[in-house]
């Protein structure tokens, strides 16, 4: 796999929409990010916090530590929403107990022009099955019917309580 590139700094917007960024050296210590999130929550209660990317599960150990810190140290109440590529089962296993809702991709080979990931999706789905959520698949002009049918089959056989959202 490719090495993960880490930017030298992270930008934290102090006031929503104001672009008043606090620039800190990366990677941020978990306690600093936790305290920042808690300060935002004190200003305005949120119903959820979304973890998205790139691919957030590339930092599964950090996410696990962050979510544990928020919940155990700060009694963080908002639901945790994880949006992911749907093929990193080992990484999902690290955080599944700390997230509330999943949105994940089913990568259609004819759409992505990448290798087939049905086996990886099946492994991911087996772990995801303990949570609420939905799967999504991107449709392009090149998407073939067989890939859409395969996505439906993988979902139905392994996680029939999740909806499949088709995104043109």
C-alpha cells in the first residue's frame, strides 16, 4: 500500500464560517483535538460529528483514541457518523464500537476502473452489520449492470437492513 502523507500543519476553524483558522503542527495530540471539539460543542450543541476524508480509516488508531477520549473523558453526547470507502475491515474493527452510524462505498469496478473489491466489501459489511447506516455506489457512463447487480447481491446477502444509494 502507499504511504500515508501527513501535512505538516492542521487548520482548525475557531468560529464556524469565519475562516479564522488556528494553525497547529501535525499530527495533533488527541487531547488538543478533543478539547477543541468539546469547545465547539459547548458553543452550539451538535446532534452528530462526522468523520470523513479522504479515507478516515487510514487513521483508525488515532480515531479510536480520539473517540475514546471524547466519550470517556468528556462525556461527548453527539452521535458519531463515519463515512468510509467500505473496504478496510481490519481498520473498521478498531473503531466500530465507538461509532453510531456508517456510510460506506461499494466500489463498482466498471465505475472506478480499479480492482474488484467484493471480498473486501463482504468482510467490511460483516463488521458493519452491528450498526445503522447505508451503502452507496457511484454510477458513471461506464457502469455496467452486472456491477450494480453484484453490489445489490453483496448487500442483500450480508447486510440487507442497509439501503443502497445510487449516486449518478
